[in-house]
């Protein structure tokens, strides 16, 4: 089933695609997020290389079982044809209560139906104090009007 917006992307449709991806990941619902990818989607995420829906869903389930109170902001970096590059940051805490902020870049490639066929992520993270958190909206979708990465100095 097609997943608009579809390539080739314009600046507006690329920004929309990025926000939709952010919203999906902020749902922390592995089954929902997995539907945005082709059945044979290929990922590189740190040292893991999930392939296909079953592996992606299992990866996301493990991720959100470890990364508690997860909140993410994505920002369009570049686009062309059926590809989009984003930068992002997310915050989470582990089960001991330690907070982290992760920074990353992703390169995305979409099929003609707007499903992501390839996702290559590079991610760094570091511990932060609870008082250093910048992403404090209620769990779920980032509210419209909430500052983006540039506005937050990230």
C-alpha cells in the first residue's frame, strides 16, 4: 500500500516525510513503525543490520524496552529524488534512571510507493543529567510549535 508523500520529493514533501517518521518513532510502537518500511528493507543501526519487517520489529522492541521515556526530534538535512538525509537527537533514560542524549544522521532511500527501502544510521550518545534534558513534552508526538534541533542549539 502506498505511503505518501511519494518520491520524487520536493522540499515540502521531504519535510512532511521527516515529520511523519518522527511521529512514528515517538509512538514507540514497533509494529506501527515497521509498516513504513519495505518488507525487505535494509538497515544499518550502529553495529546491527536488521533486514525485513520481522528483524526491524524485533530491533525496535528491544530498543524501546531499554530506552525508556524516549523522545525524538528529526530535521531534514538534504533530499533529492527518492532519497532524504536527516539529522536527529533523542533523549531517554535507562532502567537505573540515567538519562542520555543521542545524536545521529540517517540516509534514507524510498521505493516508488513511499516505503523506506534502506536506512543507514550513524549515532553517538552521552549521559546527561535530568536537569539537562531539552525534550520534555508528554510521551508521544512532539507538539506543534515545540522548538526544533536548531532552535535548541543542537
